[in-house]
């Protein structure tokens, strides 16, 4: 994805964007109701009093202000609950939830429409026909608000609960993993040995790499006959002494600036181009649930099920080959060893004493072993490590026997 397209996508996800668009549409609707009447081909004969329309608008304005405030409070409470019960990494996914954004934007838009309509009525901006059109628009707004409110009531009962957070993180992790499977090198070529004469370009600031515009780097490389070796991946922590990329060929300050601008560096990681962040977030949820203070093995098992579904997007046939679309840009990819560590490291550390979690973990690893032939050696290493830690740390002999029986059945070799 090009950098401008990615930035536009992130803007559309923001809460204020939908609220601003719907508020502007509400203002436009209230204004058009007064401006369109001189151009009507006929006169409306219905009798709608100015006070009746104004009363309805005043009721809707006061009601929508209260509902908007309530909705915003409920959303903030859900964010806080997800942060405390699951992981702070899930908050950015909840903020971009389209259902809650649509509800808040609709209520705010109805409030703005009501206020503009009241101002227009009090300044006699609407004639007889204008009041009829305003009344019809008000009825449509009320129907829209009622439908949105019913949907919002059903949505808020689960919004921010543990199952909801796990589903959201799994969905984001699956999307990132699918993109990784289709474009494992983000549209560039697989990394190769870097020539000794390559010039390193350092990061302009400190933060996480959240997006790399490989197409822009490739266009610069083709235009100036360069070969570019990208040293980092989305999710890497950068500082001014760490190189972003290394370039073979003649470059000047303008080219340096253009190449570094292809990297977006921010304070916090993003799920979009970073498949490891989704695995980390899921693992954090399980780690917190399995901590002695919480002791919730059921959530740990749910996370293991989610991790299995995420990893299965990498099974043979899912990975794409983008070699024909690449430029003179070489970039690495996240390794299976890193992704397995992100996914199962905290669970292995926290869930050893819970026999249910240990049984599900070894079954999950066995399922991955059966479905991901290219990563079997790494998965076997994790299964063996898991078995050794269980043998050393599980306190109950009966639980240890149950695990050993299941392990020998799943891992006969």
C-alpha cells in the first residue's frame, strides 16, 4: 500500500472523521431545507406550524446531546476495560470500531441538525414550504436515530468484553498475516548480502516503523539506478544511530530525504504492516489471564485457539509470489522463529502450571506442525521446550501424567 493511501485509510478510521462528515451533512440538510423552497415547481398544502417543528427540534436537540454524552462515556469505559482486562494494544482497534463511530456520529449529527434548524426557525429563514421540508427531514433523522440507537444498544452489551477484544485482535492479526502471506517482502525482493560499498541511511527520529512504502523506494531506485537494501521491518524500534536502509549507487541529499520519507516512524506500533504485533497482543491477553492474580485458563485457551487460526493463514498455498512486481529493493521478512516466540513465549512462561492450558498448547503446536511443513523444525523445538518445562514445573503428578499421555499421542516421534 502506498503511503498516501495508508495515511488516508488511517484518517478514515478516526472517530472525528465520521463525526465531522455526518455533522457537515446535517448542517447541509438543514440549510438546503430553507434554500430549496423558491425552486419548488409547486406549493405544499400541508399545514405545519412553526412552533410544532421547533418543539420537535428542541426535544431532539436536548435528547441527542444526552445520548451523545452517554455514548462517549460508554466508549471510554469500554476502552478502559479492554486496557485493564486484556491489553492496551487492543485500544487502537476499539477506537476504530465502525459501529461505535457510526452511533456517535449519528447522534452528534442529529444534535447539530436540530441546532441549525432551531436557529433557522428563530430567524424566520424557513417559509411555509421550508418548514414542511424541514419537518420531513426531521422525521427521517428521527428514524435514522432510532435505528442507530437500537443497533448501538445491541452492540454495547458486548463492546469491550474479553471475547470481543480477543475477536478484534484476532481479526487484525489475521488481516496482517494474510497480507504477509500474500506479500512476504512487502512488494520487494528477498534480502540478499549487502555490498561493502553500500551507503547507510539512518533514521531521522526515534520511534517504531509503522509503514514502509516499498513502491516509492522502488520508483526512486529505478529513476536513479540504485539498489536499495532495507534494513528494518514494520515494528522495528528506530533511533538516529540505526540504519533504515543501505543504498548502492550515487545519491545526493535530495535522494536521501526522499528515501527516508518513504518510512513512517511513530511512537506506537500499528497492526497494518506488522504481523508480529497481532501475535504479541494476543499473547499479552493470555499472559494477563494466566497470571496468578487473575487465574483464568479459559481465556488462555481461547487465545490459543485464536493464535492457531491466525497461523493457519500461512499454510501452503496462501503465500503469494510478488517477484514480478518488485523493484531494485531488497527487504527481509519476519521469521517463523520470531513469530512463534511472540505468540507462545509469554503463554509458555505463565501457563505451565495449568494443565488445561498446557494440553491445549501442545495440541496447538501439533496442529501447526501438521499444517505448516516449512516451519516444522521450529515448531518441534517449541513443543520439546514446552514438554521439558512442564516436566520440571507442573506440581501435580496426575496432571503431569495426563500431559505426558497427550504429548506422546500428539508427538509420537
